[in-house]
């Protein structure tokens, strides 16, 4: 079922406990399609976040806090009072803000390619990418997509998984340039959530070739989840930053085990 809530496109599938899926920069609800078989038996809610996918025109200037508020509003509209929250990349930051601000809502956190906030070098690069999208439009998005395929997927993915490469290209190339620019601005200005206050069981999954969320950075990140009811960190081999796309079966296996442990 497709909902349109405050100009935000939201897909809803299945019945059961709620799972809320938050994609990253350059993603949309389809980031999670490879993991849907692992989520059978749940009520899966996948928004295209404001500025992304079919929700590109929703709202004005964006911040991570505004994205978290939009997600909370979706939960209220869909009568979701408690949910397992999945995040990828920028979506992991939104998920952390949601868990810190609305602890009663977030039953667990499964974060793929996770980061607390970009470092200063990354912030500058993200801002430059947003400016390129805004000023160069479709041609700029094409160049951004090609650059990110090389920078954000593993060498094994590029050599052996042409469908995964095609997905990442298409996900980026299809973004509205202005919406993508606003999403870049939100991510470039992202501040850390109060992760030390998060009590939800948490799983952090990254790739050994993830340059955005490298394993050592994720290990350091894990040390800040001091109140999480449980914490699991996973590093997938021959995997870059597009974790659910590059290593769908591995992500699905880890996710099934993590969710089963919450019952």
C-alpha cells in the first residue's frame, strides 16, 4: 500500500510488529527491497524521506531534526506507537535522533553503514556535492552517481555484481537534483544525537571496504552506546557502504537473528 502523508511517499507492507526503514542520502524505499523477504511477518513501513525519491518536493530546507520529526509524524498518522527501526547511512543518523528523542517509539535499532555524524572532511565533500547537484542538475547527478559507485561500493561488488552497481547508479541518477542538494545540506550539518541515552537494543553493520563508516569508526561509535540493552557489531567482507544492496543475504541473516532476539 502507498500512502502520501504531508507530500511524503510511504510504502506499507505486511502485518505484525512495525518495522520502520530509513534510507540514506541518494536512496529511497527501494534501498530495503532486498531485505524484504527477511521481514516477512512484520508490518514494514518504508518512507521516501523528504528531499528523496518520490518525496523530493516535500518541505523546504532540511535538517536531520526535521527528517526525524517527519518520520515521527508518519508514525502518528499510521498509528505506530512502537517500532523496530532500520537505518542506512544518513538514515542511521535520523534513527539515532528518533531513538534519543522518542525512546518509547523505538523498540530496537538495526543500523547499516552507520555513523553518528560526518567528520569535517566529509561535511565539505557533501556540501560540494549538493552544490554540484543544484547548479548542474541532471548532468551533475550523473557525474555524482558515477563517482559514488566507485567510492562507495567495494571492488568485489563492482567486478562481480553488476545488478548491485546498476541499482546504486539508478538510485542516485533518479534523485531530483534540488531535493538531493537539500538532503546533502541536512547531512553536512548533522549533529550527533544523544546516543549515550539510547536504551534500545542496537546492531551496527558495516562493510570492510566502507569508506563512509569504516570498521574502526563503527567500533568507536559502538563504545558510545553505553545504555543500549544489547549491542552487536558486524563487519561484512568484500562490502562497501551500500550494505543492504551489496550483501543482501548477509544483511538479511543478521537482521533475522537480531529481530528474533528481541522477542
